[in-house]
């Protein structure tokens, strides 16, 4: 048993009351994904919702981190159920398959998986329309990237996007971004690369600089903590990054064009509230898209004044068209990979 599991057992038992039956006596565990807390992105946003949910309901709970959350996923989740956590939320995409198996063995435990759909009466699946928000980010970037009147922009129709790993959950962002960019300019070049890490800012900076050297002046980061380096490189080079998951515009004011926000904090808070109230949405798929304000572009506090109003109006029009069903954005999780994505 590793120190992680010893700590989990001790904390879990401390949180449990003898003979506990209801949610008020069965605490909440949230398993932190790759990149860990402090990533300034997915994990930190979810943790904010976790803390808010615990505060508003009075439930006890704790986040669980592991140095190898992928390989240890099944054991971590099993241990959490064994020690009596009544609600186990995993932020790690790789945990979907083992969670589906464990949910059958631990029918009295409620389970939550993010960014995918899993079967089980005691599993709530939370999915986001990252492709929709990324489409808008791509459409904005494609307009900006050829407008050399904007500081830090050259005339080349070249954009970059860096994912943490190549996987459907990441490619959902990337494909949407490419589609949005090509909707504005069919001849645009979008350079795609993967860092193979969610926690290596130095690697992110190195890859972003390589894209800037190839003519890109805007790089979309879909790489968690690795993306911090992408943002830092944009600031150093006088170009732009696009943030992800949370509003990262303030990390390098004036050098984050916008951020594609996923309201995972709202999702986690809402699920904890439902669990506490005895209405856990087991067996349901909960969707957060543009229509639900589950994904959105940031307010662009530090860059809006330098972007022509016509560019922003075009993006707003596309947002309305997506919600109305007039624009269909490609979703690799349900539609597979499109021909225009060749990486």
C-alpha cells in the first residue's frame, strides 16, 4: 500500500461516522487529473467548484492526488469506495472504463466521470461541448491572425494548437478550433502538436516558440499545466496564446487573446448539491454547451479594445448559429474524426 492509499484510508475513516447511512455522513472524494492541483486550468477550476459544493452543503470531502493517477486509477477509486466515500468524482478521462466496472461492484457508491459517457445507474456522466467553444476561438483567431494592424500579429494565415496528449478528449477541442478557423478562412494553416504531458511548462514554451518560428502568432493551449509555458512564451515573444478551461487572460495580460472556458466548477458544485439533497443524477448524461453557458469565450478584458468590433460581432453571430443548429460543429466523441483533421 502506497503512502497515497494510507493517507486516503486514514482521512476517509476520519470523515465517516459510525453507522452512516445518508449523504450527510458519506463524504465526497474528487480524484485530481494529470497535471495536479496548481495547473491554473482544469483541475483548479474543478477544485473551486468542489470547495463551493462542500461549503454550501456542509458535506465533508477531500481531493485525492497521485503521482501516477493513470496507472493507479482503479486502485484509487476502489480504495475510496472501500473506506466509505459516498460520492467519488474523477476528473481523469482514463478512469472511465475502470469506473464503469467498479460501479457495478459498489452499487451504494455514487460515481461521476467527466468528458465521456459511461453506463451505470449510479454513474453520472458529465460532458462539455468543448468543440463548440473551440470553434468560436478558432473563428476569432483566424480573423486576428492576418490583421497586422494589431500589435504582435503578422500577415501569415498560420495558427498553432498544442494538446497535452493525443486522445479524443483533447482532439475534441482541436478539431473544433480547426473547423472554426477554416469557416473564416478555408486556406488557413493550423499547426497541431502534442506535448505528451499536462505538467511540463518548459516543454510547452519550447513547442510554442517552435510554432512562432513557423509563422504562427496565436497558439491555442489545450495542455493543462503545460499550457502555462505556452502562455509565458507568447508574452516573451510578443504574440498571443489562447487559454483553456478557466479564464487565463490575466496570466499574461495583453498576450492571452481569449480563453475557452469550461464551467467544470459549476458542474462539480451542482452534482455535490444534488447528492446532498438526495437527487444524485445517476444514469444520466449531463451536457454543458454554448446553450447552457457551459462553455464560452472569456470577456477578453485585456485584449478586447485592440480587436475590431466586426471580428467580435462575427463570432457572436456564429455562436447564435451554433445554438440555433444552423452550424454543426464536429464532435469527435460522437462523430469520429473528420477528413480535414489529418494529424
